[in-house]
């Protein structure tokens, strides 16, 4: 399967980005392709070993193992740059229909969770139970792999809120918002890592509504759409990391009409914000929604943006009321 | 106290960066200073409120509260940019001899810990006990404030290892290295946040030796020296975040002589690495050590650097043996 941008399609029926049908054939008789073929086999063989040993590493660790094990009779430049081994891992993920996490390759992790659920983490030959309502100020750190040797049980919460910024997560956590509202509070700490996206997908599969709460700017919107439709980079594992059911709770430019004080707390949109908003107006999966067209056009026209932190203006706990109100009135963007 | 770079001194006796004695006086009769005086009072008054309410926010949340509460008769530009309120917080930290965390202002947090110790986190009117040896693949996420309403008990470990990269932390955590060696395994996940630096200081105060394990490059060295001597930015809270007792365990350029295979796994030093190495050769607190001069000069001469990930070359668990060996033979840089 070709993973280039030209082969990415928006799956309208299911609402996520996926690979198209363009295929690429590699033959052993073509010299350039035979080298790549050999490299792919080397990567597969290392991953097979990691799985057999039951040990994990990263794509960087894999790269060093490949570099190390090249015999003296082989061109040393075969894996001279990690950029040469990375695409091969994606090749394997597509060809074998697995995620790199299933090949014992950890991706960067980021993201924290609190709420009424438990983790059963099979780790070091023990089953460790972690109660996500007993993690205090810290929360439970979301790992890279949330599929293998880990289970999510006793999910008693009614919905999931994904909060862009750790600062706001800490604010809501301190107010025990997840306890009072019986919900699960997640922050991806910015753009969501693979593990966090996958966990959100799994919680949606468990029947929980997913609400996303970000800044009203280019970066915040990007975080939302990545969670919802997946990203172009990860379109090759489309369904397993996208959550089309996700809804956008705010902050929105239309909040400026709801809460007068926010008009005093806007900040100037940057050129990047404006350029990105214009781009997003061109994406089929965004422009189909009138509400999103209005949001994007309002920013472009006013050249202003709004941060979720601004909801702390009147008092620190205002953000709790804001979320409650939005959920009660079902005021979400699609 | 003046916090500009010209007033930063290296405290040779104790081994950390601190503020000098240069002072700045603000008088109410000078118009520009009277504005700043008023702003400082506004910041102090907000922080006082946060502490009284027992609620936390960030400097961004504080900024929005200040912006919100400006009356119509006051120039709106008083706090138009967060860059205007940030230095005032530092003023308060210095003048009151407290940390911003004591004023209920959370800083960015980052960093994870596993090992034989427990946390008593007073959170939501409960004392929550967290066992850092029962956090599975995730580890305990180090919070912004490790001083107020939180205690570290049952510290049974023999030493602390601070590992630059989360990837390597996960590798060692999976091997239960902290259990086998009875130690505490921390990753700052790159440059250490205030909370992580402060926690390292506290563990040193509890009598544990602190070893730091980073890449052998500009960024890795910077991470080490920041943990050890503090940073220029935070010199105003010098002693409370610096750990002069810390020792550098590796990876070192001299490891290339110890482990032959590593010579195959070096990568090219970047211009930034080389420039920074040259700068570090000029710092009084670094150039005084012959071992560090040799490290820096070796990189500059060879134009090569070495990553901690490279230790996974021969096998994934080699990194465990590397650390054990260094500690057994006491092979540290000062």
C-alpha cells in the first residue's frame, strides 16, 4: 500500500482518514528495491526477536540494533540514518496489519488520566491494579501501548473529557471534577500521542461519549481533528486511533456571544493561526459542517483567538461551570 | 535583588548558581516604577486569594484573572501581555523568599518515577498513598509542587538514577531495574521541570546519591548541569532546586575506549553541539574539572557524539549492565 499523501482518503461513511487502494510492488530483481527488501526483512527479524524475548524498545533502539548487527561484509550505510529504518516499520505495520506497539516498539508517550476506572497492568509477571481515582494530583500516566497486557476495568464514568492543556487538567482535577461529575478526565498534554489516541478510541468503544476541550486556535483545532478523524501521518492505522464520535465542547469563538467577559480576554491570532484556519476551510471533512465554517471564518475576520485558560478570568472554578453547562445543554460542535 | 545575568554568581563553596548582591530600589514617586509597584501588589493580592481559597492555577491563569479584574478606569494595557506579569512573580519569589509553587502557582510538570518509596499526597481532603513500586509500565507522574501537602515516605532505595530519555526509563523500568538494584528510577523526560529538580534535591537531602545518565551531547550535558548547579533562569531560587552532589554516569566520550562496539554507533555532532561544547569550556564551574574538559574537547575534535540509546546495540538489556558496572566501579564524572 502506498502511504504517500496522494493515497490518503477521507472515509465519509465512517468519518476518518484512511489509506486508499494504491499499491506498490517490490521485486527482488530491481537492485534498489532488493536493498529495501533486505532492510525490511532485517527490521521484521529484529521485531520478531523483541516479541519473543518479551522486551520493548523504541524505533531508535531498533535503529541502533540494526546498525550494530551489520556484518563487516555489508555496506555500513544500509542503516546509516534512522530516517531509513522508520518507513520500513510503517511498511510492516501496513503489510502485517498490526501497530508498532504490537511489535514491541514503544512510541513517545504523553498524557494523563483521572477518573472512575481501574487499570490491570500485567507488568513484570504481576497483575498490578491501578485505581485512577486514587492517583492524587498526579493522575495516571498513559503508556505507549494500551492494548497488550493491559486491561481497563470498572469503568463507571458517564463520559470522557479530553482537555488540551495539562494546566486546565490540573485545575479540574484539583476540583475533583471527575468525581463530582462521574467522568474520566484526560489531558493529552498538547497534541495526543498514539497511546492517548488509542485509549480515547477504546473508551469510545466502551460506550462513553467523548468531548474535547481545547483552545480556539489553529493548534487546538488540530488537536481535536486529529483525535476525531486521525491524522494524515497515521492514516495507515486509521480506524484504531480515530474517534469520529468525538464532539468539540469549546472554547469556541461563539462563546464570545455567550459569556460577555470573554471579549476582554481574547488575544491576537497569529499568522500561523490565520493560515491554518484558511487551510482547514478547504478540508472536505471540516467544511461540510456549517458550525465549523462559522468558527473558522470568525477567527479570520476578527483576527482574534481565545484560550481555554481565559475561563479562569472571573474565578478559578468557572471552568467547571462552563463544562457542566455545555454538557447539560448539549452545546457541542460536530 | 537584580535578577539579570550580570548578577548571577557561581557559588564555589556550595556548587550552585545564585543571585549576587546587586539590589534595585523601586520608589513610588517615579511614574514608571509606581506602575510596576501597583502591578506587583495586584499579583500578590491574587496569589494571596489563591492560597486562602486553597486553589491552584498557573501563571497563565493568574494573567487572565489580572486582565479580567482591571476596572474600567484603569489602563487596559497594564497587563496586556503575560510577559508583563511573569517578572513580577519572580520579584515576589525573591522578595518573599518563597517559590511560586508556595503561592499556589503550578509550573509545567514533566517527569516520571518508579522505585521503592511511597507518596502521601494530601489531595481533595484525603491522604492518598501511592506506592511507587506499584505503578506498572506508567510510573508515578512527578507533580509541579513536591513540597506542600505531599510527603515522601518509606524511601528504601540505595540511590537515584536520573535518565534523560523516557525511552530508556521505560527500558530500565521493564527490566525492573529499580527493584533488582533497590534504587529509584527517574526520567525528567528531557530538560528537568522545576518539580523534578526540586524532587531530586529532596531525595539528595534524604541521603541518597544522585546519578545522572544522559546523551553525550550539548543537550544531555545541559540537562546534567542544570540539575547539578541550577540554571541561570532559576538562580534566584538557587539552593532549593540545585543538587551539587549529583554525579554524571554517562554516556561519555570515554566510553568509546571502554566499549569497542560503541565506535560503530557514534553519530555526527551538530553545529549546535560543537558551539555549546565550546561555550561550556568557558564556564568556571565546568572548566575546573579536567574530566569535563577532556569530554568537551574530545567531541570538538572528533565532531562525533554518542546517544544513550546506542547502549541497546548489542542487546536490549545491555544498558542495565552498563549502569551496574559504572556504579560498581564508581566511574562518574564530577
